[in-house]
C-alpha cells in the first residue's frame, strides 16, 4: 500500500485509477483508527474500486485550548489497519502541505457551521469544511465516507458540497459502538476506567430517546429532558448541549419527525464526547 504525502501525488494517483476505469473512494480521518474508521473503509471498498484513506490531524479545527498537540497519533498501526481493510493508498500530508505558507483561503458554512458543535467550538467547522474541501479537490473522489457519529459535521459537509457544486458524493455510515454501547472515538483513550463507565451515560441517554420515540413520544422538550436527567444522574458528566434538530439545517425541531437528529455532547472529566440518533 502506497503512502502519498502531497496533494499532487494524490491527484495523480486518483487520475491513474480513473484512466484504468476505477471509481475512487475517500475516507477522511485524523488517524488513531478504530473499528468505526474500519467500517468506513469497508463501506468504501464495497462501493468504490480504489480507496484512499487520509490521515491528517487538522490543526485549524482545534481551538488553541483544545487537544491538538496531545491528539493520539498511531501512524504505523493505522496504516496496517487501513491496508487490512482494503485501502489502496494512504494520504498523509504535512501541515505545510495542507496549509502552504501564507494560506489565506477558508471555507465557512454560515449558519449551520455555528450550530451544535460549531456553537460550542467556534471555528471548528470552518477548519473541518476547509480541510475536507481541500481533500475533495485533491482526491477527485467519486464518493467520500463519513460516520453518523459526527452528525453535525455531516450536515455542514453536505451543505458545503451542495453549495460548491463539488463532484464528490457524501456517504454516511452508521455509528459503531463498543459492546456496552459507548460510541467508538479516538478520544476514548483519554478516559480513565472510572470515566469510561460514566461515559456510558451518553449512549444510555440516546438509547432512552430512541425508545421513547419508538413508544410514540415526539416532543423535543420531553426527549431532551429525559436525556438531561440521565446525564445529570452521572457524577462528573457535564452537559455541553442536548438538542433535537433538523439534520439538514441543524435548526431546533419541536417534534421528532423523520430526519430529525437527537444530538448531545458532554464532558466526562476533561474529555468531550458526542453521541446521537437520527429518527426515521
Ligand atoms: P476522526 O478520525 O475522528 O476525524 O473521524 C473520521 C471519520 O470516522 C469521521 O467521518 C467520523 O464520523 C468517523 N467515525 C468516528 N467514530 C466513528 C464511529 N464510532 N462509528 C462510525 N464512524 C465513526
């Protein structure tokens, strides 16, 4: 499996695939790969003939007080996992490659980009949209694969792709969870054993919301209150947000209609985790 370091190399690789009649997939990641990422690579493998996996811890999506410098970096293990799942190529650019000296161009998705995580983490989605636009442009991928785990990110990227008329189709894959329900995240390694147990409150709150909806409850107020109660019962879990929103616009919804998203973020000790459910 080849490892590419520049946008020009990725573009040349992609064009060679196209010339030989292959469709091209892209799985953008920040590395520290786990079974959630593996599921995206498998989905890409099943629907495109040549799969690129990008590994880039994108500095512009981290605020100065966030975990950019201590974000887990496990490059060699990541490459082995990606290869085992059928990736054709790894794209591992340097920060200077993605942001050349003097870089002044950013992608801002107004409105949507300031909701949910964008509200709690100002500038976060500007960084995400910018790097993903660069990856789409360099890879010329037919399809790119993202996890529903980052549901607000999906909404931002769908809007960006539509607005910029980008040719890459966004495919969303289900949330992969640990055996006990905790959504897999590269940040779970930050949790102490006690915190990991407390973190289960997030998936419990989401599951409770899902079961209320299955039982016929639709009121945002009740669904949010129920999630809040479950999180409040857990010591040292601090809610960042719990919202029911339209998944396309991230605007608040009053009822859990099809296409609404119950999303939450909470701090467990010093680690911020997210979880969600989309209603059918
Ligand atoms: P990250 O490396 O955290 O930036 O994530 C890269 C991609 O993997 C994003 O599209 C995430 O939504 C996706 N992802 C992360 N965790 C999971 C999970 N537990 N299940 C499914 N996809 C995930």
